[in-house]
C-alpha cells in the first residue's frame, strides 16, 4: 500500500524539478508582432498625417541583468525591427524601415509582468510625394521611442501594449525638410523560443 505522504512528497519533487526547467522570458529569444496607429503631433509639416505601423521585432536574450532584493529585475537586451507603415492620411502611401534599439525591461518577481522602454532608430524608404509638407525624397531616417506593459500568458506567449512615438525625416537632405512626428499606441504579441 502506498502512503499518502509518499505520494505528496513525490508530486512536490516533480513540481520542483519542472519549475526549475522553466526559462524566464528575458533569457530567451523573442519574436514580437505588433500594430499601432499614430497621429502627427508637431508643426514640421502642415499635413495631418495618420500612420498605421506594423512592426516585426526580434529581441535577443538579456545582455545585462540587474537584480533587486524582491527578485524583480531590470534587463537590457537588443531589439531589431522591420517596420511597415501605411500612410492612412498624407500624400505618401507607405514607409518601410529597419531599426535597432536596446530594450530595457523591468520584470516582476514571478516573471509574469514587465514594463518596457525602447528608444532607437534606423533607415527606410517611402514613395515621396514632394509638394507643400510632403517628404522630399524616398530615402528617410527614423527614430522611435516606445514604452508599455507586457503580460506573459504562458512560457512561450505574451501580450503587450503601450505608447509609441516615431519620427521620419531626411536629416536636411532636401529643403524644406518636413519631418513627420507621430504619437500613438501599439498592441502586440510576443513569441518566445
């Protein structure tokens, strides 16, 4: 006859081994897929741009980790993005960009919640329209900043949302140089592997 205490001991030992095998989200590669909308917020151009951006990003495992006494942590990892932007309002029709940035993340003690912040930039192309307030050339530079909250549903799946700011410009290659500054929100899903 098997004793109940032996069964409980065996089950807790199996659970302890299983929990040790779970890799924290910040220790893994992550593929993020997100989409968002942004509205022109500066007076660089008289055009009221509205941009719909879809971003596919790869976040590497953490390069730096800072642990706190409560077992929460701040991690820093690389983030590389391909951004496709539809110009919903404005003379151009699209932007296609490559960008890189650090991803700075605070993870809760149970590794289920994180606050994130990214700031970076890159290069891209558009179908410039010229004219009053339109982009003067096809080659553009961009920089962005975004911040938000991520919730880890399972070991391999997370969801996130937050605010994002994007600047498109040609760094003075044409005169005038009507940059686009858009501010909006983004929602997405994270797939760890």
